[in-house]
């Protein structure tokens, strides 16, 4: 990976963690497509992405990202990261719990003229809901033992 790309990634993570859209916005093309698999959401263009970004601050005002790995191939990139924070705000059907979370995830995207033109984030919504107490944690071992003992 080139030093320029290392700096790009470092600055990009810092922009996310700044909680300032004006610092994050320059990393994206105006016609970017940002897809979030966990939330089943797609933003078309920087203005839709800004609305999503601001919504993130409602449900987790203190979120932060930590880069785990990053690679590029031509105009494509892939990254592993961990997003952590506190569930601080209500969303439709989801009351804030005030509990901490830490979620591993991955992003795959495309760069155009040094900016992100397409990004897809992959993370587990059920894991988030379990960590903040809105979904029970699965007890697969206990269920398996009950099945075996009751046969």
C-alpha cells in the first residue's frame, strides 16, 4: 500500500471520528453511492449521505471507528474496522438504552479521482441489538443441550 493511501485512510478515519460532516464530505464524490447492509439502506449522493451521517449521531453521539486492516487493488478498496460507542438516542421502534457496543465490520468500495464514489458497509445489526439489550443473546448451547436431554 502506498504512503499516499496510508495517509488517505488515516485522514478518512479521523474525519469520521471528528463528528464533523464538513471534514468527512471531501472524501466522497458528489454523486457517491453509500450502501449500509446492516440497515438495508442506500444513499444516492452526498446530500442523502449527510442525512444518514446526522442520524448516526442521534442513535450514537459518541461513535468512533478503529481501522483494523485496509487494502487496495486498482480503484477498489476493502477495509476491516470496529465501530464502538454508546446507544444514546431513540430511533423509530428502538428506545435508547445507554449501553455500550463494539461492532466489527467491513467496507468495500471504489475510488474515482481520489474520492470515494461507491462504498458498501457490512456489519451485523443483530449483534448491535444484542449488545445494547434490545435483542436477547442467543443461547445456542443451552438449546442444543435441552434438545439432546429431552429426546
